[in-house]
C-alpha cells in the first residue's frame, strides 16, 4: 500500500492547548503516527505553541502567520489552511474538526480530496455567538453531514441527532489518559493544598456556567468552603469576566489560561473536578479527571451522562440548589470522593482510549485510499 497523506484542519495546532479540538487532534495524531503507511500534516497558527515535544518523523506542521488569524479571524484562518491543502499540500484525505471548519467541506470535495468530518459539539447552540457567527456554524454543521465522505461525532447524543440525516454517522469517542507532569510549582506558587480544592478547567464562556458554580460555592459555609481553583481564559465578553471576578477572594483562585504542564498537576491533586457546562460533546476535561481517579461533578445532560454513567457524578443542569448540595458532600466527605473517583477511573480505563479513537479514524481513512 502506498503512503497516505492526511491533513488535519480545525484547531490552532498540535502544540496548542487552547481547547478540546487541539487536545484531541494532538492525541489522535500522535497515536496514528505509529502507522507505517501514513504521513500527517497538522495545520495551526504560528506562535501558539505552549507545549514542547518532538514530533514523530511522519508528522509535519503547517502554521499560518498569527497576523492572518488576528486580521481575518477563525474562518479566515481556516480558509487559508484549506486553500493551502488544496493548492499546495494535496493530501489524499482531510480530517476537519468542529462545526466552523466543516463549512469548507464542499470546497475540499470539489478539489478531489476525500473529507472526514468530526463534530465535537453543536457549536451553533452556544449563547455567545451573534447572528452571523451562529448561522455560519449552522451551515458548517449542515455541510459536515451533507457533503463529507465520512461523518463522525464524539458523543452518542449527537450521533442520534444526526442519524436521521446521515444513517452512516460514526460514533468516535474521545480517549482518556492520566496526567503525567510532575512539576507542582503551580501549587506551591499559589499556596494550593493537595486534595484540598475543587478544580474548574474550561474557557470562561457563559455556556460553561462558571457563574453558577461560583454562586453554589459561595453558598457553602465557611467550614465547608474549600478553595475553588479556576483554570481558564479566552474570554470573549469582558462584562461576563468582570461579573465572574467579583467572586475572587481567598477561597476563589483565578489562574487564567495555563499550559497542560501546569494543568496536569492541578488535575492530579484536586479533591474533585467540577464542570457545570450545559453544552458539550465529549469533554476531554471530564475524561482527564476520570482517568486520574478524581471525583467528578458535571451537569446532567445526555453528553455528560453517557460518559460518567453514575448519578453521584451528576447534578441537575442549571439547578443551583442541587449543585450546592452535591458540592457540600464533596467538600466534607473525603471517603466519598475517593470511592467515586475510583469508580470513574475504572469507567475511563474500560471505555476510553486514544489508541481506540485513533484506530477508528484510521479505519475510515483506509476506506478512501
């Protein structure tokens, strides 16, 4: 079999730590690179590297200058990546990640290149978008199933939604793996005690419902209120950020956007991971917490329930009282946290592997060689 050229388009690069798309791309590509008959190119933004590792010999990067991203925005940047792939790179297969990039599925197909699309969430449902951006994302979601050679989604709920349009929709879950960083400087520098804090790690976006978590946390009594550490940045709405920062105090620590090198020890050493988000595909952060045997509390939406499986790891979405009640249990009952974390760790080990995820994508790619 001849060597297959595959390009991944959709994130900010294999070294970036911006969000779930970048993290999934990195893990999938590094696993897929172990195949002997594939050359992989990952598109990204030049200068967004906040992680360093040596790329395998069959993995390359094509980075668009950051000035183009700043001037033309996300869709302008993706269009440049697509044009480079069509006119210069000419891969056999392009893998498009997320709703926005999938807008360009028809263009890539017209150029004679096979396309595998991967929805990571129904992004058009996020409440941060204006009318133009929302409609572009809706168009991307339509193009993802209508024009692709293979259509995938990383949650069972999304596959169920799109099956009526695309009966051959593929469920390709994310993988999970334990954190590996041994550098605990971030805990020391911020006076964070091991196993003595809650962790929230996500963008400061209203759909992530950090405001709800902050209010629930403030409802705990002084003796119950263990610190809440917030790792996340990339704020689109300055007013929303201002409202969140009003909760900042000795027991609420905002760290801003941090690298995976610093996030790993925070995940390894937290009492529990909390994510009240009401819009997810399959959250890499939830899977990371589970893989690290951490008690986890997430909003009860189908995408999250399919992952954690346990009622003890769920609270009623947007229900302040239920979130406050379950936070209290996690704050005062260490044995409960340990037991829940071990159960979730077993679920992650049994069901979610980046090796499996990569192999599922490789099977789809192989169909079009």
